């Protein structure tokens, strides 16, 4: 069939790969001039089943309320006169029960584990390079209290079969020698050996090149999707700034922009942006940098090595569609990472970035067919979309082909 994928971030590009692998004639429409220039541009970099927790939890409303007074919260609320924000927040708060948080975490973990296995398979088959590391990731705790709570919390993940190793401070430093100079500041941590890391933008570009050159996928850049044209129970085409794009099946993978396009066909998707911040700093051979991804669980700051760079990421800010940032926004995260890795890189040469994560209230992405028999969703992946990209793409290709997906889709298929 003629398959049209809307969006070429890491999600859309992965979907294009699996659709093309099935033999479809695939076209990808992207408003930017290259793949991976929106949410995938400079995200944290972790491919992390070990961080699959749903953000909607019993603690989240209290944290958001506190953020109205203090600016040091991991979740921040910056109220806007936007009805979409308040509608989404209401749905988010409804998910903030212990039962729903556990169920949503299990659903995310199922997709994340499947997707991580597929990523390794895809890289072997295509040779795509993306500064990837398959050394696992560390989750570090500074206080005994947070360490004990973190170990208890991981029981949910371990009950679902995820391997997690509990480490004291000596074990942490053995796994990550760059932590040795600050070992006295650490209480302990967790090691997730199946976690990976890498540059999502570099992956998106490399995979797009492979899809184009080896699989015949047609990437059309500078094409803005304005809406969907419905004809009865089918989508007849996509309206763009370059005219109407036709096809047999359509995959919506536009991240936080997906609701604006879907509503042109009468679909109201529960997706709202949550802003994240990152800093990329250069490193040299003399720097004592981490050799794997490290999440400072007490500060919720991620440090991830990427070739000759270090990516530092933090913060989830509910502040609408504003991507503006200033150096002051990054001081807290840089201070936290320098406490753990004082000589990880050249902190005087930062590259600042802020992007918008496409979040659903449950933290679970929207997959599957949506109202129209030829429209499929692959969107709303939130804070670990990089982790779920390959799994979501393969599930989408399976559903398009009429195949039974290889994982249980309970709670993952769109039911709106």
C-alpha cells in the first residue's frame, strides 16, 4: 500500500522503517528541513526501561502545587490561560492514583522492553550510527532515605521481569569510575543492564538515510501538515502547504502537534506539551566523564555520554507551547551535574536547548487505528519516546498489515 507518515522525529522515522520493511511504498512528510529537529533534537538520550514510571502518581499533584511557590521542583506548573492545559491537567489528576500509576507503568514498561530489543536488532540490520551505548544505565541516590524508597519503588519493575541490580556506593563506583571522586556524597544506586543510550537526532537522521537509500522511502521536507481530509470512514488525503498528499494508509506521528491535525478530522487527542531542558557540553580525552547514562534520582538530572559530548537534561514544565529559554533556566541542573561529575566536560561551552514532550495524561502513548479505517496513531510518547520508538513503529506496521503484534497491547491501543 501507499503509506504516508506524518512527522520524521524518532517516532515517525522508526514507523517509516518498519512500514517500508513490510514492502509498502512509504512517504514521510516533515515541516522541518531534516529529521529529528523537534522533540528528538536534544533529549536526554537514555533508552531506559529502568525509567518507565508513569508521571501521573499520587505525589504529582502535591509537587505541581509546590512548584507554584518554589522553582526547584522536578515537575513545574506555569499556569496559562489555555483551556487545553486545564482540560489536560484534569485528566492527568484523574490518573494520579496508586492503582492507575502502577497499571500505566506496567504498560509503558512492556512497550519499553520490547522496543529496546528491537532497537538492538535494527542497529545490527542497518548499521545506523548514533553514538549508541549498550552498557546499561545507573540510577543514583544521594541520601539513604531516597535510596531505600527507590529500591522499594523498583519492585514494580522487577515484578514485571526487568533486571535491576542494587548497588552500594562502592558498587556504584565500580560500575562508573567517574563517580569515585564523590563517593562520600552517594548512598547507593541501581544498575539496569538492559538500558541503553544514544543521540535520538543522530539516529533519526541515520535511519532516514537508510530508509531513503536502501528502502526507497520518500522523505519530503519543508512540508507543513495543515489537516486531514475525511471521506466517510476513510482519510482521503492530507492537506499541506504543498498541496494534497494522497495515500492508502496514514500514520499520525506529529508529537505535540498531533492534536491540531487530528481535530481537523474530528479526533480530540489528549496530548499536551511538557517542556524539558537540556545542555550539551563538549568533552576531551582528559575529562573524567561517565561511561554510561546516569540519572541523579534526588535531583532528577540525567547525564548521558554521546561520543565527544555530554548531554545533561532535567525538568518537566507544564507551561504551554513556549520553547523559549535563558541561561538562568539551566543553572540548577548544571550545578547538580557538576556536583557528581566536576570534570566531565567543558562546562564553559554549553549548548542550551528546550523542547516539548508530547504527553498523555496517563504517560502511555496512543497507538492503533483511530476512528477511520486507514488512520493510525503513533504519538503521545512523552518523556521516553526515544525508548519506545522502535516498538511503537513495529506495532504500527503490524496493525497496518493486519498481523497480531508480538506484545500484549492492553492499555496501549487508542480507545477514544
